[in-house]
C-alpha cells in the first residue's frame, strides 16, 4: 500500500479553512424584514401550536421568533449569520424577557440540525431554498411544516399557499408539509 503524503502547505490551508468564521459567501439572502402582518399569517398558516418548536432560518431582527413565542406560545430558535444582527436580536429577546422560549444562534442555516423543528420559516431566495431542501429532507420529521415567504421550494408541492395584501401589494406564503412515513410492511400506494 502506498502512503499518501499531504504537503504541509495543503494541510495548513485545509485546517485554516475548517476554522474559518462564517463567510459572506454563505449568505443566502440580504437582510430585509418580513412585514409583521405577513409574519403572523405565516405562523397561522403553519398551524403552529403552543409548545411546538419553530426555527427561523436567517432570523434578522427576530420578529418571527419573537412573534412565535409571544403570540403562539411556541419555543423558537432563530439562526442568523450576521454577527451584528445576532447581537442586537439577542439583546431584544433578553429585554422582552423571552430567553426561556427564544434562542438566537449565530450560525449558518445550511449547517443547522433541524431535527427538533416542528415548523421552519424562512424568507430567503429560491436558489437558497434549493440548497436547503436536501437538509429539510434529511432532518425534518414527518408532519413538520416549512413556510416560505415569497419564494417557493422548487420540486415540492405546497399543501397551501396564502396571499396577504398590504397596500395593494400581494405577499405570497408557501406552506409545505413533510409527509408521514409509510408504515413498515405497508405497500406504497400506486
Ligand atoms: C430576508 S432576511 C429575513 C429576516 C427575517 N427572517 C424576517 O423574516 O424578517 C434574510 C436573513 O437571512 C440571513 N442569512 C443569510 N444567509 C444566512 C445563512 N447562511 N445562515 C443564517 N442566516 C443567513 C441574513 O443575514 C438576513 O438577516
């Protein structure tokens, strides 16, 4: 068997890359807040129930996670890549006394374990949703809902879509549901 010799320079470069902080190139969308009316409709459309856990991927100023906790009595996790937003949103959550129910994580939505999520919300771009779809298919449990504002998840059929009209502008919401798994031994429907 031949030994594989990795040049020291390549090893150093790889180690440095692995330790890199979050990169701008991981950005899935710029920061643009969702209108509050739409936030509430998204969570209603998800049928978010008290005690359920919602993840907002790219949580910005935290309006989705804060609304989920205050109005829907849900647990909420906001994942945000931008340091300044993480700091200001964490301060806001603390000031509102919501630290028991809302967690703000400085992280990359593409690398987030979603296995605890009952609902995932996002306001990203269609091509960003393309990147996230394999993660949803890997992590999300049957019955979990994915709600996207303005941009669809390509290749998935929404269970419903809703339109919120604000000052004559239509705002579209897409709701998806992870199907219940087929019971063991059951024949898949033809
Ligand atoms: C259009 S804003 C939506 C903010 C908030 N969810 C809302 O609805 O008001 C998108 C947010 O995603 C964040 N973002 C972009 N790429 C991300 C990534 N890879 N991981 C986590 N957050 C990201 C941006 O910094 C920005 O705050």
